C-alpha cells in the first residue's frame, strides 16, 4: 500500500514551471490523504490566475499514478497568492501586492488596460482592488459603470464594487468637469489617503492606474508603499515608444520591478471580415521591451468593441469575452499574476521600509 511519505516523495519531482522549484518545498501541497488505492490531496497554486494550472495538475496526477497500488487520484486545486514581504510590515494594510499600470504619455489606452486587467483577475477568482490614481483624468468610474461610493463607516472610506473589483477614484469625489490643479504635496496626500483611509479589505492585488508621464503620483506611490511591480502600456508607433521608455527607466530608478510591456492598439481588427491592419505600426512594443531588457507581455488589438464597452461602463472582458482583445487581456493578466508569484517566492525581500 502506498504511504503518505511516498506520495510526498513523488511530488518533490513535480516542479512549478514558472518558479522552477518543486511544489512540496514551495508549500503548495496542503493535505494528503491515502485510503487504500485512493489518494486525495489539496494543492494551493500561487494565484487563481495561474497560466499553467492544467500542466501542473497533469504532472501531479502522473507522478502519483506511477506509484504502486494507486488506482484513483483526486486533486483539489485552490490558490493562495504570495504577498510582497515589505507590504506586510505596513500596519493596517491588508494588501498583498500593489501593481502599478503606467505609461510615458497619454492616449495609449492605459486606463482601459488597467480596468480590464483588474476585472480579468477578479473573474479568475482573485481578490482585486482598482485605485484610480490618474488624478488629472479619473475615468475609471465611467469605464466600470459606477457613479458613487457607499456612505463611509467610521473614519474609513468604503470603495465602490464593480464586477468583483473594489474601486476608488477621485472621480467619485469631484463635481463633474471640475479640474484638478494640484501641486506635489496635495497629490502625495491624495495617494496616501487612497492607500490608508480606504477600507480595501484583504486584497491579492491592488491595481493602480497612474497618470501619464513620470511625475509626482508615481513617486508618491513608491514612497508610501512598496510596489510589487509595474506594467507599462504603449502603442506600436515610435512617438509613443520613446516616451514609454522613459516610464520604464522611471520605475527602475524607483526600484519598482517592471513586470512587462503591453502593446495596446496593436493592429485594427475589422469587425466584418476579421482582417488585421497595423494602423499604428507593428511590433514596436516587443522591440521596446527587448531594448529595455524587460518582458513583453503581449499585444491587445484595436477593436471597436473595446471602445464601445468602455463607453457603456462594461469592460470588454465582460461584454465580449471571446473577442481577440479580451483573450489577449486575460492572457496578459495571467502572465502578470505568474510574474508576481515568481518575484515574491524567489529571493527574500529585505525587511526595509521606504520613506
């Protein structure tokens, strides 16, 4: 009869493809029960958005079925997102990872990408928040179809909730068409309040939509809380690439790991025939990523349905989940989640604080 120790020994030969370590040493195997010829176990993946979950499950099943006397294998997959070590040192903050979404210039669809990534991660089972830190153009409420936040409870601001995502934006607090004419200290104060005065609850990921450029808000965010990683959005044409390259270097100076580059508006998909036309050029995002030495996360095609969905407050990953744009955004979300796990489970993060 197979023993529990034999099962664990077999599972030490199963490696997480992204992390390159066996699932036992990673602490992913949570419970093993052997009853006669049946083996049942719980395995906690490092994210519900794991892009290789089917491969990991198949490897686990093959390893156990190779043991003598095993006829039945029952695998229950769950997920527990690893937290950024430094974030856990901030009292009262129950956010495991902060993901900044930025660009070096406006007009690249950064907010659209941020909103859809947040909704995609939530749809895969993660606990997600979306902080609209684009104080000059707080469009996230419109993109998600939410107009107000709940009444505060005590001294905490409650976020709105849309498509499973907890949302906070300056757009909830300003009168329509009211411009934001703030200097650095006021911007810093707004970012601090959004982080500490909003009752985010427990989050696996807080996606932060930054303003375009390389200004005060990104600096404030990095000073106030350790950012797990940044996603940089560009379009394929050269005028965008040169500015976005500066955003990559900004994150590097702030000691924020760049998770990768997203090429948005990467070819127009004809809604009638499906033909793709490279209106803004081709492959610029990949070339930028290679030049800057950061990962390339993928291309999101220019699709009228993305615009239409944003206009009615329903992200394209919800309205047209099978469209090329939605599929690309979900794939990018999975890659981001995997890279976060790799960062958090690789070298230990020093327990230093930033100020």
